[in-house]
């Protein structure tokens, strides 16, 4: 069972101060594995907050690259990153935000071929923007 380090305790002290939350729950969160499908408009809102809260492992899957039209709403990406895979950039963002979070980046479309990813996680967060992928 993981024990919070002093650094982690200090990092999460605001949420640990919530009466319904405690160290044991924070350690459970650190053991959690979340699959985030989509690193676009919804994903860039979810990814930083799950990482900042201390979810232990995030698996990100998305096949898109950053485009200029994304930059007005997908705020973790920057102009000099246009053309790069969103999941690789999101992974780098998380690693800078919270080095205690393990990130797996999969630059691929979520499909029937990789649907088995859902079997190894505790939670799937659907951040897709199309019905076919959402239906999976």
C-alpha cells in the first residue's frame, strides 16, 4: 500500500483538508488507473484535473494532431506544437504538472481493435466528439 511522501502530502493538502477526504482515499486515488478517450476540447479539461488530483495512472488515446483552430479552446497546447500528436503533448504536460502520475500516450483512434484497453482500467472518461467512438 503506497504511503504519501511529504511532497505528495503537501501537494494534496487542500483536498486532504476536505472533511470527506483523507490520506487513505488519496492513496486509493494514487492506485487508480483512468483511460481518457480523446485529448481535444473535453480531454484537455479532464486531463489536468485528474493529474493534479493525484490519479496514479492515466492512459490517453487520441489520433489527432494539434491544429491552429484548436488553440482557442484547447489550452494545454501551444502554437509551436501545431502538427504534433495531442496525446504526446498532453503526456508531457501532465509530467510537468505532476511527476507522481504515470502517463501512457497512445496516438491511435479508439476502435474495436483496441477496445481491450477498457479491461485494465478503473474508469473510462469519454471525451470524444463523435458518435461512433462514443458508442464503443
